[in-house]
C-alpha cells in the first residue's frame, strides 16, 4: 500500500465492494470471468451496483448502469475487469458506458481475452473518459485466476482433491474408504464441486465407488460430470448414467471398446479423444467453456494429470486416523523421482480445520 | 472456573507460577516428576521459589524453603505435586515443611507414586497443617502425564514421530529421504529429543541413515539412544557406536546374532530381551528411569510399537511436496484392518507450522 499511486487511493473501498459483488457468482459465469461493478454519481454517492450472474446474461457494468439510470451522468464506474469492446452474447460494454455519460472508469485488471486485452480501455480513453487502471489489480487477478488461466493456456484450471489418513492412505487394502474424513470435510468437497465447471473421475472410481459427483444442492449449477476411461470397461449401471440431475460426459481414448455404449441408457455424452493425455481432455473441456475443473480420481489418473500439467491446485484432507497398509491405496503413483530435490514443491495457500480433519490447499 | 471451590481461588495465580517453575526442568528430571513450588509468608508475600532440577538433587519444596528461610513460619507453600513422605535419594519433604513452621500447604495433584499416593497429604494434615488439594489439578496432571503414565503402567510414555510428503511418503522408492522437511521442522525434532529420555530406532534405520539421534546441543541431557534390533544385523561402523556425546543401548531379541558384538567398539550397552515385543523393551527402559521415549523408527517397528500400545502420542511433519511411488516408504505397515470404523482414531492436540511444513501432534 505504501507506494500506491495517489490517484488509486480513493477507489480502494469501492473496488473492494466490486470484488465482493463479483464473487457472488462464483462457479456460475464460465466461460466468462467474474465481474463486479459499482457506479458513483458526480458527487461520489453510490447509485448502482451489479455483477455478472451467468454467461449470456447482462455484464456487471450493464447491471450497475440499469440501477443508476440518469445518475450516471458525469459519474464514475469502478469495475473489477476491463470493460469489453466486442460484440459477444451481449453488446460491448464500452459503448454503453460512453452513452451513459460517465466521466471516469476505474479498472481492476486488463481483460486477458485477446478480443479485449487493452482495447476496451483504449476505446474509453479515445472517447474522452478518464481511465484509472490497476486498482487492487492483484486481488482482481486472484478472483479470476481460473478464467485467466483458461484464456492463456486453452484449458481449465485444474484442482486435484484427495482425502487421506494421517499415514497417507486413501483406503484400506480391501478398497474400503468410506469414510476416512468426517461429514464436515465431505460437505466442503460438495462446496468445492459447486464452484467448479466439471468434476473428472477415472473408470476405476466409477467401478469401485459408483459416485454421484454432485454439489448435493450447494449450487443450482451442477458441475459437468466427466468419466475419463481408457478402455470403456465401465459398469452398465452407474449413478452417473442418470443425467436428470447433472450432465455426464464419457471421454475415452482410441483403445476404448465402443461396444459398451450399446447397453448405455440415453443421457451421457460420448467424447472420443485421440489419446489418453489428460491435457487433450482438458482442452476440449476448455472449448466447452470450463474455466475450472476438479479431479476426483484415483492415483493413476491423478499422477498422469499432474505429469501433464493439468493440476494447478491441490486440496488435501487429512483425517486423524491410522489405516496402515504397506502396498496400496496411496494418493499418487510413481513419478520416477531419484532425489528429493527433484520432487514437486507446492506453495501453501490455505489451511483450515473441518471438524477433526485438516484441509490444506496449495498451488503448484 | 465457574464451580471452583472458594478456597481454591486465591491460589490459582501462585499455582500457575509453580507450574511455570516446574516446566523449566522439562526433560531433565526423570525418573522423577516435574515439580515447582512457591512460598508465601504469613502476610501473603512471595518469599521463595523452587523447582526440581534433576533426579538426586533437591526437591522443589526444599529449594523454595531455602530461599524463604525464617519467613516460612506461618506461611503457605503452593506446590504442583503432593510432597513426598518417604526417604528416596533425598529426605522426605513433609518433614521439612512441618519443621519450617508452615501453616498451609496448597497442592496441585496427588503423587501417583505408590510410596506417596495421599500419604504425604495425610502426614501434613495429621501434623496440624491446613491442606488445600486439587488446585489446577488438570494442569498439574498434564505437565506430568509422562511421569504418571510410567508410574501407572511400568513403561515410559511413547511418542512416535515421522516426516512425510503431502502424498504420505517418508522417502523415495530408492530410499532417499534427505530432506523431506525443512530445517525448521528438523530443528523441532531436535527439541523434542531434548525433552525425551530415550530415542529408539530399529536396525533398518541404522543401516540406511546412520543417524546421530542427539538434540544437537538443545539440552545438556542428551537422550539415551536405543537401537532395537531383532537380528543384530547392524553395520560395524555407525555414529551411534561412538558414545562420547550420548549413551547407546543395543537391545536385541533371542534371534540376535551376538557374534556382531565381537567387532563392536567399547561404549554401547548390550541389552538382551526375551522377545521382540516393544513393550518388553519399554518396561526395561522404564526401570532405567525413562518417563518419555521417542520412536524415530521405520514403518515395521512403528507399526509393531503401535500394536503393543507403546505409542501414546504422534508427531507428524507434513512437507508440501509430492514424492509419488506406489509401493514403498509409507509411514506404517498393515494393521490388517477390514473397515474404516476399526482403524485408529487420534485426538488432536496441537497444530503448528514450521516454515512451509506442518507439524501435527495428536494423542492415541
């Protein structure tokens, strides 16, 4: 805060409020970013608030303008992301701001979308509006890290989750894993799902756990459920084949035995891949508009996802239990590391207690 | 605090001070307990403080009496543990208190030692002193949990420590484990050692790590270093065979090949056991005066120690690294559990960050 430009200081509290507004739609705006906006009239009074609620619906700026009405004239809009200048599902926001007679636009971060990427700000400046950039830029970039990652890399931000005992076991050697963590930890998994666009499991998880993979009502927007199966050796009956609650995609590589589909009920979507590379799957999910996906898979797929740079964040639940076991049910398979210096080192993000369990979030 | 007897309230701050004094000698008094004492004169002014510094040296009460001198007359002593009434390495404290002319004794907890166990309090009452019992009893019992455990069970309180990666690995499949945790975490292991009476490893740890097992100068009282080897298949040269810094015991069961000793330098003590049961070893260490020991062993011995109820506390360091590996280097071997309900459930005690690592302490 010490070296903050003088012209940014008055806008900090308003940008914080705009960020709060943006976050209200977490998990519901993909493929779009989270955006919040507030409008102050010419005397500096708050006259409008808005946030982007869902792809295809009005942008944050338009929501705020609608509230403010005539009071926007000579006013200021504070918005977390650079206003768009292109015709998407909705018209460009820059034109609406100019038309509303605003004299100043305060922007958190530049939109990484190549269709905008500074052009929105240029358009506003060229029209004579004052533009103040980079107010709480880091915070604004933080809330849209998944959107920005997808725009830059062409695939969604990946979160890998596992739940283990104190001795690093995700199950007993007989396969039993219900329940290692307590109800509070499992509840927070449902919350994480509710903020993701898709949840991915491998065929092994479908065979052994028959999971439902929904947010259990934590969101109206249930994540897309994706089964990533090399062989299509999948059970004929599974909760995931019923798509009345949420959509299911069955993604499979060239070795997949498509005869499996003949017995499958209608509902799940088939997605043939050219390879078993997790990054191919994620690129396709990115094209379908996923900004953030959750890996809830077993050790083999988790290891392959990490190797393919398809995991950016890790969420590990640790229960104060000892399961024991010498050879099976570890969170990950071998990476072939020969020294500790070559292993993956993660950055601490967040540590929390869920009842008696720990929840540790980290970044790659 | 709400239902605290009225007669205890005035003594709470003084008992807290006595507990602080007692803890100054943590790790140095075995086989004796930690004890602190303060003396107030007849007007309630603090005139003496003391704590038990080391087995064979003066008890806390005697230290405090020496400071108070004549000012003890008609005064009060506040002491964390019931004064002893038997001749041990030093004379009975009860007699010294009576002789000093004190009128009141405030006691935290009854001494579980069968040679005292209430008799000290009876002796004081019979001599006309007022005795107030149970002031901060839980806190006093807490600081002496290891002493009380040894007195009640005949073997020391066991702490098991391991350091693992986020994916539950204590090493790579090639055996490499240096260093999973950071310097701050390793430093706190040295501190834990400095408060234990013995550190126990198995033969495998000596063969693979050649550890030193000292407190690295954190205490003048280096813990006894114990190698627990079934076969005596141990290296001829090892840091532990040099006993100039700290003592070493080589404990071995009936299958031990004693020919190993012919090449061993002088220094380490030999301890033949009737079995490979960890509780036999701990009973012998209890007889040698150990109140608290630290297991720093590999998975096989750790599992066997847990099964034999020789672990009361667990200290797990978790580093934010991913090592991977499907079959080896887990903290524990199999317990043969068939369901999650039958696994060990531990009680949270303390969670701390050591640099980027976590340190989680729990009780069985």
